[in-house]
């Protein structure tokens, strides 16, 4: 199955949602005085942003692969990221959550890198 135009846009939209959530988490951490964790979140989120820029900068009409499976995986990761942001908002004990968050961002970066190979 190939990615149709709507699937491509949905995949990019989901990646951008994860990126936006990373920015929100970074801001919440900074406001909570957790500069070191905020810096880690920024670095991880920035890497995802760079990969999204690569995807947007290329002609994306040649993606191949299982669109539904990939979009579903990205969507699930975004849901987990949102859950973690909600948890951080409720409690400021963030070290473990940020480590997990960075892991999800790293997974999203890996997917973005793989998708870029098909562009």
C-alpha cells in the first residue's frame, strides 16, 4: 500500500502534534524551574522538528509503505505523549516522565527518518 496524499498529510500532522506537545512540555518544565529537563526535552523535540522539516522540504509523492499501520503507530505515540504532559501538569516529579517522553520523541524521529527515505 502506498501513502496517498491524505495519509501523507495525516502522518505529518501527527508528527507535528508530537512536536507541539514537546514544546508545551518544555515550557511547563521551564516554568517549573526544571531547566535541565527542559533542555533535554528541547533537544529531543528539536531533532523531531528537524526531521519534520526534511519531510516537508522534499517531494512527498513517492512514499511507500503501510500508511494505516504507520499513522496508527504515530497516533498512539502522540496519545502517550499527551498523557505524559497531563501527568507532568498534575505533578512536577518529571524525571521519569521526561525520559519516557524523550524515548517517544526518539521513536518519532526514527519514523520520520524512515519516511524521508521514501521521498
